[in-house]
């Protein structure tokens, strides 16, 4: 009999969803909790073979699960587990459930930038009738750092608005359904960013992507009213480098959903910087109902001796 533990801040919801499933042969739910201590102290912890968990909670218990075979992450980002030395089990991620939310998030801030929402609000508070220049999303170039699975789901939305999109990825391979998108390699990042009116970061957190946007790169870029949206990982650019980019007008504004340290410290300058918007890691939140469906599908594969979908590569970090 396989023993399952659910460890998540949404443990109650996951437990309810599990109870709604038809009995899954040879799988028993031992515990559903939001507290790592409950897992560590459980008298059957050494028998747990399957873990459904938030990665930042799972990292506190995996050393106490000697017979863990498979962990289904509840998040898109798995840095806490990918950076942990224990890697003798399968780790699977979640895909295909974030495109809608991420599209809404990115598009809302691009449109606010293009349609000059901030400038119009300032003019309203000043009671001045001085309409700013209003452009169209079809007139700008949107560059996506990390044009992968989530970004692919955004492309139909951007295409419907006639947006000009360019992408950067390690292999520089265009998406199957959008083969005409100009693609750039990592070595071409300067040329890539130079062409962007809006730069959207969706890169994962890997050793290769940390501080991908360096101070030297920023110093070589031309000033222009370029918007930076970071919905990938905070460590793609150091805080000091980002502030420098704003000071040099390489970025006219930044929308930040992710940070090098989370939660963002109350005294951090980002909270009150006039050209930074902080959105508190809300761009595309995991919904337990969606994650559970992926887990159930993967569990069926696992119990039939097949490999679950979306297995993480320990070396690549995604």
C-alpha cells in the first residue's frame, strides 16, 4: 500500500478534493497538513512514498522521508527542492494551468503602460487637460525572456491584439504554432533587449538564469521608455542592477511580482520607489482544484508503473 502525505497551505482544500475522488487502489492518505512538523513527527513518516506539497514546505521534510519515491509539486517554481541536496526521488511540476492568469497579469500592465494610465491619473489629480501620447499595443515590440510553456499560452492573446512579439530561450526555437516569432539566444540578450519596448521575464530559477540581466548589460543598453515586467524569478536581476536600470532610464518603469527575497522586507526601497509596482507574487497563483487534477492524472500513471508528467530535471533546474 502506497502512503501519501499532503503538505500545503491549502491542505484543507486538497483533503476535500482527495475525499471526492473514487478510491484509488493501493494509495492511502496518511496526513494532510500545513505544518512540516506534523509530517516529521508522524509515526509512519518513514513509510511515505508519495508527497503532494508546496516546495517551500516540502524542503523541511524530505530528509525525514527515507522512502519517498515521488513528490508532486503544487507550484510552478521549485527552486527550494531543486537546490536541496536530496535528489533521490522524482519531482514533478505543474504545467498548463497558468497561461490564463499570466496572460491577464502581463496584458493588464502592458495595456496600462501603452494607454498611459499613470500619466492620466497624475493629470487628473492636477486637473490639467494635457492628454499624453497614447499608442497601441500593435505599435510596440514585446520581448519575452524564457519563451517556454507558460509564454506559449500567452501568445494567442497577444496575437489577437496584433502585438509584435520576440522571444529569447536557450535553444532559440520558435513555438510550434508561432514559427514566425523572431528568436534570440542567450548570447544575443543585448540585441534582444535593445529591440524591446516591453521586456517580460518568465525565466525559471536556475544557476544559468541568476543575474541573467547584469549591470554590464544594463550599462550597454540605450535609454528608452521601456517597461520591465518580472513575473518569472526575482534573481534574474540583482536589486542594485534594477535600480540602476531605472536611474539610467533603461527601464522607465518596473512591475515586479517576484523578488530575490520573499516576502519583501518592509524597509525595502521597492515598496516606495515611484517607478516600481509591487504585486506580491500574485501573477499566477496555483489553484488547488487545478493542481489536484494534474496530481490525480499523474498518480494514475505512477500506480500503473509509468513516469508522471512534467518531471523536473535536477541538473537543468526545470
